[in-house]
């Protein structure tokens, strides 16, 4: 049930028997030369809606913006400070908790909001005795996707084969495959420091956090090669990821934590 598409009486009736709500947290940011700026936004909202419908839970409209400062070099990126995201979500969820919602599953699609979301979950527990959890869509897709990728370079990285395949499946109008190109080798910042992603470089057997912008190491704004993406791969990744989400939401609804 999308709470914004039914009268309040329907939400009240839902709360007589259930108290779980899915909250999608999206982003509007660069996804390379071949994907629309709203790719993550569309993907995140549709995922939350499908999981909620299959699991029989409520979902609210998407939070559209995120902490996307590492993409501000690319026009059209929308970014807010982490403190702003945390305060905004805390206030919204405080209101939902006051209405009777007690299990909050944040459907997250961007690493920039992980810190704020942990804080919101801890606020909900301390102030309402509520349970909060975060499902990271791309982590789930990497873990349960079940496909073989053509790309040798970061197939599940930003703008790479995985996300492009899923976009071809759920929102092909946002994909411009005639512009898809391999990003080339990612720039390393010093000898012995291999760039993994924005904010992470490997050194020997481990890594450190180095907070760079994606344009510092990949001018095209992507990490992986998207040219092998197909809608067929995307359909399998999507179905497996949604099935996981249904299972996760259903199990979370039974978790009770002490305030």
C-alpha cells in the first residue's frame, strides 16, 4: 500500500493489524554518459513499492535527494548535507511513529545516507521503542543477483553493467545505450594505492578511506563497463533482489527490541 495513494482511513485500518513501513531514500546524481540523472530515484522507489506490495506492507513516497557531494562536478546532481538528511528523516519518522508505525525498513540506494539512517534508527528505538533497519539495494543485488557479467572491470560498480542491466529492465527510457562506453582504467592517487571507489583505496591486503570525487579518478562518472548490460540480466537481478526484500521485510516485522 502506497500511503500517498489512499485516504487516511485506509492507513488507519492498516495500523490496526500491522505497523511496518518502507521508506525509500533515493538520489539524483550523475550515472555516467548513458544513464539519466534520476536512475537511482526510479529504481529505489519502484523497489520499495514492489516489495511492499508483495509483502503486504505500507510504503511512503521516496526521499528524492541524498548526500551526493562527490558528484557535484556533474550538472544536475542534487545534494544535501548529511545533517540535513538526518534531521529531515528524523522529523518525518517521528511523526509516523506517533501514528503507530513501529517497524521501519529504509530502502537505501546510496552510501551517503548510511550514517544518517543509522542515527534515525537509533532515535526511533530510544524515543518510540521502534525497530529500524536499512536495506541497501545495490548490496542485495550484488549478493543475490545470480548472473554472469561480461565486464571485467567493476561490473557492479557505479554506472556499470549491473545497474545498467536493471535500468534496462525497469526503466529503459532512462538508458541511452548508444552513449555507453567503458570508463578506462581508474586513476590511482599514489604508488601502491589502488582506487576502488569514491572514498576507498586499497593498500596491500586492506584499504583506507580517501574521500575523493568520482571525477578525480573517472572523468566519465562511472566505475565499471556498462556495455555488456542487457534487460534479461536486469530482470533476473531485479526479481532475486525483490524476493530478498520481501523476505527481509517480513522477518523484520517480527523483530522486537527493547527501548
